[in-house]
């Protein structure tokens, strides 16, 4: 895209597959980060860990969108792991109970 000052800015057009109601997005290269590959094992989950989690705002029992998060608590209750995380929903930090604790990813550096 050529800007008014005659410089150019590269954008990627991002299309979300399966989300017909969402328009395509123009994304600058500096807004794209490496794909997360490393899944934290339960033994590495600790309070204050910065990570990426899956959460569905409408139905926490189903998979939703990926959010950057900070783990707020990690507790083992009756042999089952319970994890809450602080995620940003808009501009509001919100504590949520995670359902899918087997898919907590490390945020990869650029």
C-alpha cells in the first residue's frame, strides 16, 4: 500500500477460515508473531507464567479463541489440575477458569 508521503507499507491480508461473519484483516508484518509449538506439561505450569491459552467467552466448555495470558493460580484438587488465568478481554483484564489445560502454549519470541 502506498501512503500519502509516497512510502510503502507491506500488509498481509488475513482471512479467518470458518468465520464468514468476520471481514478480512490487513496485518503489518510486525503484528505477526511466530507460531507457538511448545505445549507446557502440567509440571511446568506455575503462577505468573506468561503463556497462550484457549478460552471461549460464550461457552467455557467449548474451544474458542487464543489469548495471551498470565496464570493466576495452579492447584491440584483431588488429583485434577485446576488453572485460572488472567486474559485481556478488550481493555479489561479478566480472570477465567481454563477448561483446556492440556493446550497451554509458550509464547515464542521473534
